[in-house]
């Protein structure tokens, strides 16, 4: 498992230090995320009715920290499946001006649900065996100025602590910035806090958005050093936001 992961990162690190606008390998071309704007034009207003109708209140602070252009990665805590609706409602079309692309666990991308997720900009990642195609697609999205959502904890946790972040987010962001110097990738920490461990009708929701981390500030040093520092700073930012709840 560890060997496979290191092989993937090594292949990425050996790429030419230039902007990769498109990749023609068979594996990369198999991974895509095309947003259906027509479908989302229906879903955004629907979410605007469902969320305030279901929850007692949804309080958002720090919205001024959202970028008004890409490339960026929204990095939220993950405490409920409701997060998949709350994040784009706060940071999508009406927050950043973009329809977001989601990196989603491959196990969630099956059947009718998988079809729906793909139409909404989702693309799969296998956390145990991340493929080069998935990572390259994420890099390409950033290099095209797109906004992405990656839940850095890797899964849903219903307790009130920040769990160890997966290293993939930092590595992907750093590779995009390194391949295209001056790209300006930003990582936006976001804490989503529910009034109950299992959110039910009428519970309160708090969404807190922190100052973006500029990936260009982490491009000095070895790949391991850069990734560790960026992950550590993102962890600290998420803890600070979560503790305000």
C-alpha cells in the first residue's frame, strides 16, 4: 500500500516543471469531472430552501475569505453527508462564482448515486490505492483555474476533534503550483459544526471559513518537508476554526 502510494507521488514529481493543460494517457483520460450547469441551476435554489427548512439555523462566518477566482481547494471538516450540500451552498456559485469539483471516495461513485455525483462535478479517488489518473486530473483542474473540494480527513467523523489529515491534498496542491510557478493555488480551511453528532431536524449548523493558505509559500525544500509543513498548517487552521464552535 505504502509502496504504491510512493510510486504515484514519484511519478508526479518527475513531471516537467511546466503547466500541464491536458494529459493524454489512457488512465488520466478515464478520470474526468464535468459539471452539468443546468442541473446545478436547479439544485442551488433547492438547497436554499431545504437547508434553512431542515436545520434550526445555518450560521456562516468568514465568507470574506472565499476566493473570487481560482485556482483553489476548499478543505472542510467532514461530520455528515449534509456537508456535500452545505459546502457548495456556501462556497459554490454564490460564494466564489464557481461550480465546484469534488474529490469523492470511489466507493460512493457507484450506480445512480455515482451518476448524480459525476453530474455535479465529482470524480473518484481510492484512498488506499490512489491512481495517477485521479491525481493528474486534480492538478489539471487547478491549472485550469478551477475550484475543488477535498475533505482532508478522508472520511466522516462524528466526534469533536480534527483527525489526522491525509497527505494527498497538500501533495496535489504543491505539484500544481510547482509545475506552473505563479499559478496561485489557495487552500481554504472550513469548519462545519453541527449541534448534534447525528444532525436531525431543527439542529443548528455553524460554518466557519478561515484565511486561505497560499501554496506558493510552501514551495521551498524537499517534497516531504513541503507537504508536512502545509499539512501541519492546515491542521492548525482547522483546529482553530473548530475550537471557535
